[in-house]
């Protein structure tokens, strides 16, 4: 892209068009040579740019951390609406928050933003509330298992533990 | 079945999981006789699950041509098992310890092997949760199944 721009610009300049072939070719060759000399520094810039883009790219574990915060928020909302569920749901909400904190350590990104307000799972009877939470945990388990399969060596154990924990939540909510 | 240092490679990681499965199968023999009714049935099912993992690991490690750790005639119990309560406590402990070996295998495996290790870790964690519920232990879950504490 960078290499072709100056040459193309010269081609469309009337002044250059008026020049003889040999002169034009010479100019082009000169431009290419000059650009060729600039390839090394340009490549250097390009590498830096790529580095910047990598920093801005979402970490593959970010969605898992977001999901952990959302699940925690759902459990907190459910037990706020029905305090009788606290002994069951508090440890599960705590676990999701602990997962988010551990994931933040790995990704190097703080778990600052709380998840969006949970969907209205607080309405309805207790069985319906638990069924909705169970379904959410099952989805979370599958997502974590998928990520575990693809996770690099230093992340596999944590992501695996999170997948297993979500499976135990499904069991606990039965 | 003891807590050990992190394995250094796939063979050691899966070998560790195999020693854990041997011990789990043996322990459920002790556990089952102290339980009755539904709990005894659950213990038999758990024992069968551990046997199945054990057999699969023996086959896998044999096929790979490496050393296959041998089973022992008996294992040292972490505490005496004399009644239902201690049998349930041992069942929880067996599942937690076996989960730790499978978790340790995750970084040393890829593809289908890792999926199998995760399935084993998950099964152990879910059984530990069921045993805690049967034993009346709360909470019934832990935040990081298989993670050394």
C-alpha cells in the first residue's frame, strides 16, 4: 500500500506524463529505490503498529470474565429478591466473582465494569428462578469448556476449573 | 494418592491421574460397605466411573509405549472409615483429590486428551458436590475444583 502510493501519484501528474518514457521510468526506479531504502524502517513501524493492535484486541478470556460477572449479578439479584435462597446462591455468586478476579489477573485487565443489569429472573416462583439460573450456568459451563480446549498451557487449568465449577453449580441448583 | 508437585509432562500427568483412579476405585470399596440405599448405589456408580477412566488410561498409556504405573494392593486412608459420616467424608475427599490430578493434566494435554481430562475433572467435581449434599456439608460447591489449596 505504502509502496504503490507515490508511484501512482506520479503517474497521474500531467507534468510527469509529458516526460519521455526513459525519464519517467528513471523517476519510478528512483522512487522505488528510495522507498526500498525505507523498507526497513517502515517494517519497523508496521511491527509497532501490530503490537498496538494486539494490545487493543480483546483477550480471548475477556468474554469468560464478563460472563462470570454477569452470572454473579444474576445470583445476587435472585437472592436479593428471595433471601431464603441466600445459603444456596451466595457461595455460587462468590465463586463467580472469584473467577472474574482470577481471570483479570491472567488478562491483566481489571474487572472494573460490573456486568449489565441482569435480566428479570427475579420474578416468578422459586422453581422458575432456579431453573433459569441452572440454564445460565449450563450455558456458562459449555462456553468455558470450549475455551479450555483452546486455552494455552498457562491458562488451561484455571479455565478448566471454572468450567468444572459451573457444572457443580448446575448440580447444586437441582 | 497424595498431593504431589506439578507433573513435568503428559506421561507423568496422565500417569498421576491413573494412580489417582486406582486409589479412587479402591477407596470406593471401603466407602460402599458403609453406605445404604441411594448412597450405596451412588457409590457403586462412582466406582464404575473411576474404573472406566482407569481402564481408558491404562489403554492410552500402554498404546503410547511409556511406563504404565501399577496399582497397589492397598492404600492408606487419610482417616478411619467407621460409619456413614466418615464414608461420605472420604467420598468427598477422593473426588477432590482425583479432580486435582485431572486438573494438573490439563496444561500437559491438547485436543481430545484435554477434553477427556476436563470431562474427568468435571465429573469428579460434580460427584464431590453430590457427596457434600448427601453428607449435609455446606456449601456444596468450591470455587476452583481441583485447585491445590
